[in-house]
C-alpha cells in the first residue's frame, strides 16, 4: 500500500498546481451548497468518469468542506503519478491482500473530524452519462468500522462544454444518511441521488 506523504512545501505546490489547472482547463465549476457537520469527518462518495474527478473534488473540498483531503486511488494510478501522494492520495490493490490494509486506513482517517476521504465505489471508470451505478463491496467495511464518526456526502459530477471552448463541471452534492448496513442500501441511495442529478443535468438549456 502507498500512504500519503507529508511535505508542506510539496503539498503547497500541489495545491497551487491544482487550482491553476482547474482555472486553465475549465470555464466554470458549479456546485450546490449543503450543510456540513464540522464535528465529523466527511466520507465523500462520487461517480468516476475521468481524469478530472479527483482534482475537481479537491477544489470543491477547498471551497465547501475545508477538510484535510484524502483520496483512495488504484495502486497503478498512485505509482504512475507519485506526486498525488503529497495531495492526500493512498492506494488500494483489489487483487492483493493489502486491500484490507487500505480499507482499514480509510476507516482510521474517518476517525478524525478534520479529515475528508474521497472514494469512487464503482472501482472503474465509466461514461459520464451512464444511467445506473454499481458499487464494489469494500466500502461497507469502511462504513462499519468508522460508524458514527463521519458524515456521508454523495457527489455526482457531469462535464459539458455547451457554448464554451473549455468545459463546465456540474457537481451535485447531497448529505446522505449515515446508517447504511448493506451495500445494496448504500448503492440504492446513491443511485437515487445520481438519477436526480442526471435528470437535472439533462434539463439544462442554454439560450
């Protein structure tokens, strides 16, 4: 498993870099306001549709949650882009016994109210406009182990250009229940949020 690295200089440089590439490559980032419990950590559950997902939600964390950002990434991604570990990334290898170590580490992070952990439970990249989502089961171990310590937030991201040369990111956030006991309950609740966000997105009309 690859753990996050603490280096204030590199982390600050990473922070500046993320904000720079977001401003350079996106015309705008739209998101809705939600209530945040400052006394709890945040488990941010999101769809995974492309390269920008982690960077966009890092940016949203800076604007909305203001927590210590952490993101679970596939081990091959962590190895290919090693600087990400200075931005809070830690790895998971689904084909290794180390998967338990990664899930336990995510749960430990959620024990601290100042932390945010971003997870893509789909486990793979999917089209930005699929209508159904399927979760892998590992996230339930995190939820059960850190029960009561965190606030669950759902995020659905859609990226479109419309009339702009650079794309616009639309990020739909929702505060979720914290008492999920099965993967089916969690997936069903997220599916409702994703479907509602998808419908809202397709109703956007540019005059």
